[in-house]
């Protein structure tokens, strides 16, 4: 019979268990695509559509697009109740918060 996850984790050194837990937390904060973001935000396509002032089929289309204007992405995230931050990682510079991108009011 196989071992359970708890049994496997218990057999790891403490440092390795901590690394696994940290990676699991990191992955929980990553979502793939706008549909997953909407589901995480507990919003329906209709609710997002209302927030964007569009019809539900348009939300479905946006969720399936691989390439979006940042202004569309920002509005979608805001309709889901969030805020959009764009961070850039540059070698030797670390992570930089890029502002004013996709903001139609700038």
C-alpha cells in the first residue's frame, strides 16, 4: 500500500518540509488565466459583465483571449474586486512596480 502525503511529509527533514510548504503557498497565489481569477474572486461572468458594462458572452471571450490590452485586464481585475499591479524584474535591479500602464485616466 502507498504512503499518504502526511506520511511522506513527516519523513522529510524539517528544512525540506518548510521549503515544500513555502512552494505550496506560492502556487496557491498563482492562477492561470482570467477565468481562474474570476472563480477565485467568487464572481460569475454576469457579475464581471455588469462591472465592465458589457454582456456576459463578451466576458467569456475575454477570458479565452491570450492577448489583452492592459486597460482591459485592469478593468476585468477591478470588476472582480481587485487591483492590478504590473511588476518588472530586471537583472541587477530587482523588482520594479510599473505604474500608469493600462490606466485610461493617466
